[in-house]
């Protein structure tokens, strides 16, 4: 046989070998991660649920989903074992990097205005006040009293 015709088969076999080796490494890492679980560890299931490990058995694990709520899962259903800081950040919203001494941003813009003495006019306008404002607006058009638009 010609070596050129064997070359595609050799490349295909080599690629298959590399893919299976990579998959075996991932499986071994996942098994090691699952074996390293201990009670009290925060985990994420392959379905995306966060829980705390309560008990470990040969093929199953007892998870506390919520305070007082327990569920039995297969060990293979554990997608990731989380460290305490990450688990608390995700589940409880704790952020250890949050600086409590930093400037506090107000919820509204009232404290951001420069003039603290300026208060909005909360007095109800009467018809005479509105007529006076309308007269002021007409005078500001640049026309004197009695002048009309000539077209």
C-alpha cells in the first residue's frame, strides 16, 4: 500500500486518541472533585441548583436545599464544588470585597442638587397668577402693547 493513502487514517486515529485522552482527564478531575466533598461544602448541581452538603454516601449525597429542606442526589449530579466565599457570594449575596467605608450613593438625586435653599413652589397658582405670567410672556416676544403681526 501507498503511505499517502494511509496518512488520513493515521491522522484520524491520532485525533481520536487525543480526544479520548482529554475526555478521560476531565472525567478523572470530576471524580476527584466529587470525592473531595465534605459535609458543609457548598455545591452546584448539574441542573444549576445551589445547596450545602449534609451527608456523603457511596453513590449518593444528601443536600440541604433550603434551611430544613433536604434532598438526596446522585454524586454524578454534582456539577461543581464551590469554595465558601464563592458560595456565600452567589447564594447569600455576600461580597467580601465591598468597601463599607466608601462614599454612599443616594437613592434619589435630591442630595445632589447644588442649591439646598431652593425649594419648589408648592403653592397652587390662581387664575390671576396665570394671566400675569401669560402677559409677561407676550411682552417678551419683542412687541409693544397694541402691535399686531402684519403680514
